[in-house]
C-alpha cells in the first residue's frame, strides 16, 4: 500500500460514486464500491470512497479515493496493488 494525495480525473459517476477515473496516465474502471465515509481534511469536508478497481491493463487494485464536496475535486489517497 502506498499513500498519496494526488488529483485524479473522474470521468463518470453512478449514484454519486466514481465509475471510471484516470490517474498517472492509467484508466481505472470501478468494479465495486466497498464503502464510503464522510470525514474532514483541514477545513474542507470530504467523502472517502474505497473501491475495487481494475486498470486498463487488467490489473486489479483497491483504492481509497476522496472527493471535496465543495469543489468536486477527487484525489487518490491510497492504492493497494
């Protein structure tokens, strides 16, 4: 597992959760939302979403991604490959 705080580009959502996102030049398809939690990072309200995802190369992973509800910006927090 690695810790990150890097911006990701969410291309599609289903029910408020990401269905497809890109990070570091790779596209990931969300296979399943494992859980979702509300939290705070500094002064911004964020929602953390843990997903089972698959890269465009077919590599499975678990990712913690977060969205800042005020700006609608998504970030990669953790990735288990």
